[in-house]
C-alpha cells in the first residue's frame, strides 16, 4: 500500500492508501466514538456512531468503513461530525433501558462512556421502549438483551474467531433480537470473549453477576496456566480475592482472546475443598497445627524414613506440571541436595521408556503463516484453544490442514480428517518417511524396509512435500500410544527431511518449565512408574491428585497408602484420597496466589506476581520448599523472593532430553486400544473445582466413544459403561479403538 | 425431515450457485420445506435445511425470521396478508383490519379456530394504487371496504 498523507482535524497524518480511517485515528490517539468496530473483527458499520465529516463528501461517513486516500481532509470534531454523532447516540438510546444502576457493565460500559460525552440530558422519546425476553444461554454468560444495541460484535466473534456461528440476529427492525438458535445456548470454548467484546451490558459474566463494580477492583497483569499458551490476562481482585479474569493483550501469545477455562477457572480458588491449614496425622487422626509444627513433623518423618539412614534413594518427589517453574526448580534442588534423584512430573505417561521427545520450534505468530499443518492425535480446539485459533487463521488464509485422529472431532475449520486407530499411526508415518526418503534418493534405514506405504501415507507425504512452510503437531492423545517414542522420532525425521517445523503439544501447562529445570530423574534416579514398583519409604508431592493425575492411578494410590510410607503433600485442595495416604498436609497457594513463571510454547519465560494473598494459612510453595530446605540445613536456599530463584535458573541452558531410542515398528498391538483424555474443564485441580465450567455443555461431556463394530467386539451397547464411562456409539471413531473424554476420576485408567 | 422430493427441488436451486455456495439457496429451500410441512417452519425444519445446506442453524434462522412469508406458527388454509403501510393506512387500513379481526374473532398473527383463515399484517405489497388492499394466498384484493371484505371472506372455503 502506498504511503499517503491525510489531514485529520487540521493535523497532517501519515497513512497507507486503503487503510480504514478508524485504524488511523486509533493509531494517532484521536478519539472517535464507536460500538460495532473491533480491530480483530470484520467491519459491519452498523452502529453508525463513528460518523465523521470528510471535506467534499456531502454526507457524514462512518470512519470504520471508509478507506483513506491521499489528501483526504477529515473532521472528527467539527459541528457536522458532532451533530451526526449526537444524532446517532440519540437513536441508540431510544431502545436502551438506561438501567445502569443495576447493570453489571456500569462503570466499564462503552455505551455509558460515550453517552456521557455525546448523549442528551433529556430524552425526546416518549413512546414505549422495546423489551426482549430473558434467555438462558448457559452458565458462563448472562444475557440482558433489552440492553443490546445490535452492534453484532458477538455474532461476528462467533463466526469469525470462535469458528462456530452460535449467535445471530433473528427477526427484523424493532423485533431484531440477538440470540442463539440452539437450546443448549453457547457452547464455544472461547465463548467468554463475547463478554469482553460486548460494548454494553447485554452479555456479562454470569459467575461475576452482581458481585462488584469494576472500579472497586484492582486489575493486574497475570498469566493463565491451563495450557501451553500461557494466555495473558488481567486478574481483577477485591479484598484479597480474585473476582474476575479478563483477557490481556499480547500479539505474540493470545492476541486479545482467552479461552473460557482461562477466564472462569478462578472460581475454583474459593472452593470449599481448599486446603487452608497445615495438618498432621497423629495415630490416624488429622490435627490442624501451626506451620512450624507441621514442618518439623515433616522433617522428622522424612528423617526417620529416609534421611537418617542414608536412604535418600527411597524418597520420591512428584510434582504436577501446572505448578510454577520456580516451585519445580526449588523442589528438584532440594531433592538433589539431599541426594535424591527420584523425581518426575510426567505423571500421566504409561510407559516412560516410550516417552515422547520432540521439540517445539515454531512460535505462535509464525503458526499463522504455515501453508500446511499435519495434526497427529489432538483435539486442538478443546486441548489447546489458542493454538487451534492460530491454526484456524492459517487455514482461513489458505493453509491445507490434515488431522490424523482416532475420532472425527468437531473441528471449527475445514480440514482433511483421517480416521486412524492408535496402532496404525506409527506405520502410516513410517510410510510417509519412506516415500519422502525415496523421493530424495536417500538410503532407507533398516526399519523401513518392510514398510509398504498405504494410500494415506501417500497423501500425507504428497502434502508435506508440496508445502513450503509445513508444520507437524503432535498431540496429547499419543502419550500413551504403545509406539509413542517411535511416532515422535518418525515425526522428527519427516520434519527434518521436508523442512517442517514441529510442535509438541503432548505435554501440559508448564511441562516446558519442568523440562527446563530438569525435573526428571537422571540416570541413577527412578521415574514415576518405577517409583511405584520400588519399595519407597517416603514421598514429597507437589499439588498431586492421584485419581486424576497418574496413568497408573491404582498402583500410585497403593504405593502412597502403604503403612510405612511417609507422605508429605503440598496441596492447594484437599480430598478424602489425599487425606488417606498423606501424613502431612501443607496448604499451598494456587494460581494467582503466588509469584513465579511459566515457560510457554514460544519458550518465553512469562513471569507473574501474586495477585492476592493465599487464603488462611496457605503459603506459596516456593516459600514452603525454601523453609523445608532451611530446616534441613541445606546450603543455597537464601531466597527472599521468587525472582531470585528465576535468576538462578533462567540462564541455565534448557536440559535436553533427546535420548535417541531406536525406531521399532515391530510391536503391532491388535488389541482394542483406548485413548483417555480428561474433559477439557477437568484437566487440572483448579479447573475441576471451578463450578460454572463444570456445569457448561463442554464441562458435562463424559463419554466413551466407539463405533458399532468396536461396541460389538466389546459386547457393549448404548446405555452401558466402558471403564465406568457412559458408552457413546458413533461412527466418527476409527475401528477397534475407544476415545474416552471424561470428567470423572481416572483410577479406572490403569485397567486399559 | 426433508423429503426426497423436497431435496430434489432444493438441489435444483443449489445448482444455480457456484460450488461451495450452496447456502445461497437457503430462501428457496426454506420455502420448499415450508410448503411440505403445513405451510409452517419449525425449529427442527430450519435446522434440517441448515444441515442440508451445510450452514449454521442460526444463519438459516436469521433468514427465516427476517421475511414475513415464512411462518413460525400454525397457519390457516388461507392466509390473509393485510397491508398496513402508508398508502393503505391513509386509506383506512387500520379500521379495516380491526373490522376483519372482529369478524373472524382473531387478532392479526392468529388463526381461526377452524383452521381455515389466518390474518397477518404485512408491509407494502406494491399495490398502492388500489389501497387499501390485502392478499389472500397468491391473489390481490384491492380498494377494500368493510362490505367487500365480508363478501370475500365469506367466500373462503
């Protein structure tokens, strides 16, 4: 676009020909009122509020839909512009109830702000106002559509960003109503953004309804840590409680959107199951005690079982990867200082000899630019919503996307779905590699000699070879694939040969942080699954909930519950199971209650401060670990704040874990395989305690999907249960495998 | 939900548009499905049309609720569409609508108990020269008076 000069309110401004006027005024800090315009959405020019006067044009023009040309002279403040804006304002207020005193948007309402400036003191409209009947569109969004000014931002958000048009305008003229068509209301995983884009109080946060005024709260930047994106958010707090989360702006991470789980998970912070005081178990009875008593008890227990008799190898340290990098760093430092190498965060992996090693080498902004993507084993829309959003943008600008999945999920963009059973994936990828190597006349390795590429392999290879900027994404469904390591290595090989980037999405939240601080056993240490087979004497657990977190939940619970095993649990939530096996319960601060950092998929260390103090006696885990280390008289734990911990590890090179395992395609399982995924709103402890999310349509999903043939093989029918989960017979699942998406606990998973 | 015959008719309209733009046929498709279902569109039939044209249900509903000639409630065998726009209004349409309502014992938007006649107020039908006017099914009746309305309505079977 050519560089041009235009004149706005007498001021010469540089612009590009064809830019919209409102983009320029926004950039130059010239205020033009608007309701329907949103920089990330298409232009509808329906509210008419941004009218300005352009010299030589008889009628005022909407600046959101007017492209500029050289020499254009624009007046945003002259009499004509002001009069037009005031006239539009008067029309918009005709049907608006002006119920600001009882409206949640009051104080942060675009309509209210603009009305103060452009509205009249007195209404000339004496006729009856339009009223729209209330409708319930789900547990997350509260509607008061009488307040709606028909800007259609929510409608455009749905069709353009969420990729599912759920809201629409029905009726006509005065009867026009913005509403969803389906009875279940709004089900998008990004639906909460409609609250942010709504310029009035028509769509507001349901969990936050009638809680507070926006000016009563303190708003601070933070990071939501439910997935690999680490979305930037504002945490809004009042009297020591997080009251609301709204999206922050960061083009490199989440643009200006956040997923619903990032937005509503804060509800879990005040759940009645929060662990609030330190407790010790004396003769089978729980006793609430002071911190120093609990910590002494913990030290004594660890000393008696493992430390005093040089048995640090009988101690195991396990942490959830939803914790902060600082917490993980301190915990591994503490364990290694006392000579313990048994530590792990990869709790949900069935076989760690088959662990996935694959690097992520494409940043989110670059993901939008790919021209081909191959997704393997992921329902990205629910598992990594913001990464899916970037991929959707790539698809809309022409990228060709293929998904290799056990089930045809509800994708929100056009892609080629290839149904595969888990045991077919490695063979298909081996076929792809063979074709690629043959095309490049590279000598074939031994393991490919017996492979004869299937038609799927041919198609996949063709797409990858034809692409200029391909990416291969490996998802969480693969972690417990019997050939997981081989699959990851085949992907790495293929990527190397075709010049593709890779993204490893098989890990959760802050697993990259855990990897960076080396929260995995070295050669002499035991991994999580080995620990449960060995005769351990003590465990230190960091925010672990066995019934959800472990693949081998039953053996984990058994090992932790043994009579002579001493278990120290640092937890943010308590439950019967945790109480059953623990000997000490140390209450830890949850998300937004502690300072620290997360390493996201861009490999950026995103730091955050504590938004609120942890409730009651709960303390940030890094402080607890520091004091534990001090009590154990370990050197090098003189931290005054978490930033000092960060400084210690941030410049350490990230630990590489690329133990090259030989690709082995011989192990062909013919059994019916099960891919178990947590419901997207039950994937970590905080989410599981967030009530509104659990009540939502997505949070309610609990099904074991299989096709009719598989059901017949398993002698199951509709209404039965498989591994305790209701059976859902659908032909969208590949033959002879089961896809479980469950909001239940998983101690059933070890059966599979 | 959509009969084979209706599908055939809809396909005829889909063919008129470029490939992948099948949703352009939504107005005709709604009309065809309505004609087959007692002159009425239900939530399910709108969804069925949307599914058939591979478009969101709400997008089909937006069209179906925008135009007067899609019916969302049961209608009579005969539909009287009474114009109440400016020319007809100036020529006494409002009084005549009231007369018709009293005669049939229904309000506009309703259907007579025997299911024979429904009355709708509609916007300009482009027959201002003969205002006041209404349309019964596909036929226009112009220069209406109370007596004339009585005659016409009494003749409906």
